[in-house]
C-alpha cells in the first residue's frame, strides 16, 4: 500500500513538473521532489526490502550473531528516507508558495 502511494506521488510530482514547465524555478522544485521520491523508492526496493525478507526468515533459534548489523542498517536507511521525504515535501511546499504568491 505505502509503495503504491509513493509511486503515485512520484508520478504526480513528474506531472507537476510538466504543468509548471514555463517557470524554470518551479520545474526545478518539482524535479527535486520527484528525485527525492525516486530515491526513497530505490532505497526501499534495493536495500530495505531485502533486509526485511532476510529477517522474515529468522526464528528465535536461527537469529544470527550479527543481527544488530541488520537492525542498524535498517534504521539508518529509514533515516535517509525520512530526510529525503522532508526535502521533497519542502520542495513541494516552496513550489506551492511561489506558484500562488
């Protein structure tokens, strides 16, 4: 569900870049937001989801000794996604303020 919402947000950010194409500064903001969303999706697909799939195979008896590395990497990747989401949201808010001022 969340992945679908992020994909839809990416498509709408790209569409927004097309709609405001006559104002270059707004195109950069929409493009920046779309880039942040694309990076968020890529981080989930290439790094977080494989960690989730690996962890889902573990049991209490099969917990590896280096499980904390997985946890720490999972947390760090989510922190990166949080920063990207805040940057993308900031770009869209700035775009909206510039568009309607």
